[in-house]
C-alpha cells in the first residue's frame, strides 16, 4: 500500500509563502485523494502489487486494461508528484545547492538564477494544470521539462528522474494568490530546500 510522504513541518510552517489553508487542502484532500485512488486501482491488478511507483509509471503499457491504465496514470502520477513536491519544501530551506549539484547547474544552466528563470518560465507557460520539473539523468546532466495534468517525467522513455517539482495546478496556489501564478512561482523559492534536492541527485548518481 502506497502512503503519503510524512511532512516534517506543520501546515502553517511555510507561511507567508504558502498559506496554511492551502497546505491543509492540498495535502489532506488532493494528495490524500490521489493516494487512496491509486491504492484502490492497484488492488484490481495483482501484477501491480509489490512494485515501486517508479516501476509502475515507467511501464504503464504493461497494464492491459485501458480504463485501469488511465486511472493508474492519473493517480499514480499525482501520488508521485506530490510526494516529491512536499518532500522538498521546508520552512528552513537551504537557499542554494552545493557540491556536485551546484557544479552541474553551473554547467547546464550557467547560474542558479538562470535555472530558476527556466523553471518559472516552464511553469508559467504550462497551459491549464500541470507541473514543471528539474530532471536528472543517469549521466548527471540536468533538464527542465513541464508536463500536463499529473504526468511525470518518469513516464518518459528517456529515463530522467524528477528531483524538483513545482505544482501549478490551481489548488496549489489559488486560495492565496488567486490568478497570479507568477507571484506563487516567485514565492515558492523561499521554501524549496536545495539540500533535499541534492539528496535525490546524489542518490541517482550513486
């Protein structure tokens, strides 16, 4: 059974950048809903049990039932994306990456500010609901992509692993920022913990 990532901070801890009501609604309603629906879908196909969410999402074509495949795609993506999102947020976030991740960002993007601008551009430009991701590849290279709905780079056959995800569904920001997505994208960098992002990057390279 898949479980939501446990928050290491209170629902109000990310104020004023992300408000308490948004956090409560996002985590206990939306993320919890994706998790519940994913587990219900897994119960319908014994071949999916005991597989990691990464393996399932990388091999969606193995699910022969089209309706079930769509359900797993939507809710499995939502589950994985939100686990990543909530795990990299912190009220005491490390403001800059260090070590090999910092070096790679400089190599691939020039500066941290340039990377942030690219991510924000991808997030702002995603029409409707979706995500912007920083993706790491097995050779250490980094890439910025955006996806619609709850799709994840894990579904891409290129094999990249998302290490940072920015949710641009309206439920992530609308209660505080209304239609001003750009303001949310500016504020979120205050609570993205680069130490957590680096952990994922180093794990991929190990």
